[in-house]
């Protein structure tokens, strides 16, 4: 037993028995020597130390909602072409019948010399100086040519002009008052605009009318009253594109490879 323990033991004895009989000494509580880590008299000091854990405040991590990008379905070239034909062939066929019926009606009126007032109005509308020129303007050309041009100009109905303006044939606009959209390209310092149509059908009607009125296609109009052969007629559409003969040769290949001639009205 060491000195410190002996001192504590003697002190405790004196406190309990008193120094003499005349001294009033209060008895201490029996648990006086008890400590938080053991009894001093036992010299058994606990080695366990209670360590208070720091209070950790959990921060809620807000998870960002990441929208998964939906992949566009892969469409094959054949599916794209079939979609093009499913939409455009019925429209082109309907418009062709309407125009052919009008042409036959005006032809009969001219032969019988009737309905002259209406014929004269049409001549002004189509910029035709003679009855013959009006007939050239009114005769619709084969559907195969229309389909070939539409496929090239609209990229099989996938171009921006087609989706935003229903412009299938890349028809330019020179009138500020008509519905139109701006092209990304320019010609020198001039900005290019393309016509905006309500429907594909209205675009097809206007396409036929553009070729019927434009100063650039008089030989094409005359030739289509003489033949329905698309391979002959496309040679007269060089002015439709800056590529000239390369463009008309491409039209022929488009007609042949895609069998567009199958949709021509005999």
C-alpha cells in the first residue's frame, strides 16, 4: 500500500471515530469515497473513459433529377422513302387529276369557242398571251417528275423548310406580304426567303402553278403538251437549280432508281 492510500485510510478512520469523545463530528455518507470511476480505497480506477460523440448533423443532399434523353428511333432509308411515298403520292395524284380535268375542260371550251370570259381571266393569271400558251401552262406534267424534285428538295420530307413551312420544293419567296421563312444561306448580300404553306397539298398546287407561270420554263411547258415521257421533260428543268445539267441528270436517276414512273397517270 502506498503512502497516498495509507493517508486516505487514516483520514477516513478519524472522521468516523472522532478525534475525542467531546468532539461532534458528523458522519459522512458511506458513499463519500465513491467516485465516477471507482472507489478510492479499492484503488481500482476504471480505465474506461466515456467519450461523448460529437453530434453530427446530417445534411440532406438534394438529388438532381436528370432527365434521360430519349433516343430518336433509327429510321432506315427504305422506311424514310416509304413514308415519303405514303404521304406524297396520294396528294400528288389528287392534284394531278384536278389540273388535268381543268386542262381538258379549257381545251373543249377553246374548240367550241365557249366560256371565253373565263379563258381570258386565266390568260391574265398565267401570263399567257395566246390560247396556245394558256394550254401549255395548264397541262400538268407527270407525277414522277414531281416526286423526284420533292425528294431532292425536301430530303424525303425531312428538311427544315418542309417541317417548318410545308415547303416541299424549295420554292423561294419574293413577296414580303406572303407567309414565308428565312433561309440560312444568302445570295451575296441578299437574304433568301422561302414560301410557307398551310398544307402539302397547297404546296403541290403552287409548285405546278410556279412552273406554269415562270419565265424560266416556256420550253418545258410546251414540251409537256407533246409528251409524257419524264426522261425527256426533265432536260427542260435546268433553270430549277444552279447545278443545271447535273440537277436534271440526278432527277432522271431518282425517277429510275425509285421507280417513280410507276405513279404516272397514263
